[in-house]
C-alpha cells in the first residue's frame, strides 16, 4: 500500500494476538513500530523477532507517563511519528453485576488511554499529516448476552473517533475505527483446543462468510486506513466482520420458509 514505507507507528496492545499481527504487517510494509504493551516478555520477544524496525516500550495505557514515553521513544529513535493504532483493551465485564470500579476501568483502558495517547502524539501527527486508527468492535453496535462494559466502552470509542476526526481535521490528521467481527485468536484457540473448524461452524450463522476472520485480515484493514489509499476517509468505521453487522436478527434463516413448513 502507498504511504507506509519509512513511516513510524505506535501500536498499543501489540505484544500479542491481533495487535501483534498489526505490528508484523506494518513492518512488512516498511513501517517502523513501537510495540506499546504491558506484556513485557511477549513484547520484547516480538520486537526481537521484527528486528531493527521495532522497539518494545512497556506501556500501561492508564499511565500518562508511559504514553508520553512511547511517543518520545518513537520520535527520538526515528525522528517522526506518523500513525497511532489503539488496540489495547480489557475484556473485564461482569454484565449488570459490574462494579463502579470495573466500569471506570473499562472506560479508562478501552477509551481514555487511546484518547490521551493521541493528545501526546498530536504535534508529531500534525507534522506528518498522519492517521489514527482506533479499535471498535461489532459489540459496540448490538446488545449481547452477559456483557455490558465491553460493548459500552467500544461504543464510546466510535463516538470518540467521530469527534477526534472533526477536531483534528484542522491538523490534517485522519481518525477512523476498525471493527473486527469474530477473529481467530488465542482465546478461541484455548476454548476449542485449537479447533478452528468448530469455531467457524459456531460463527457461521451470524457471519455471511460462514467463518471467523483471520488476524491478518484485520491488520490489512488497519494498514489501508493509514495508507495514502484512504486519504479521503476520516471519521468513519470499517467493519471487518464477514457481514456480521449487515445481518438482521433472523441471521441466515429463511423465516418465510419456516412459516410455510
């Protein structure tokens, strides 16, 4: 994709899973990356694997000093900062039994952390006419059983993105969200004991594609939103969800045919 080579990105939550795949995809495209995560062992291992194009910076997104250090490291190491990708999140969610502390922690990690990082990165993103990609979710748009905090905080990200896009447009900074559907990851691997076929089967009724997504498919969408190909795209959401959000409550069931049985 155009406009990614010799650029610099900070990716929060990128030591493992989808975030790590985003980091790999950026490096393959010629972008240098800051792996900003609290998972020190995994983050250091990924940075070592990616070579000179990557640096690991231990980053708790609830800590402003950590966020500032990530920005400073990027600029001191490579002289610029072009992209911020806010992948870090918590799945802490006890539904209607969630405490106030859990509610605030979900917002703090999933929304406020990325917001503050963009504030600290803003002067550098303005200089490079850069881009921000926030991670939304299909969960932000529908009610889901047993959950409250995660969908709430992801919904906040979608509105935050729209406002950031407007307020940062004067700086030439674009801001968008990417919203994954079910994506094959460590959690699914553990729950199914590595049974991808079973996971696809369970996901089939509510994904038009009849399967879950691959992490690289999400990563490619992030790179597209940062690239020159997306130069006229801002304030919007790119669902990478296999048609999940386009399906109604009937999913793929032919309701009329069932009525006629």
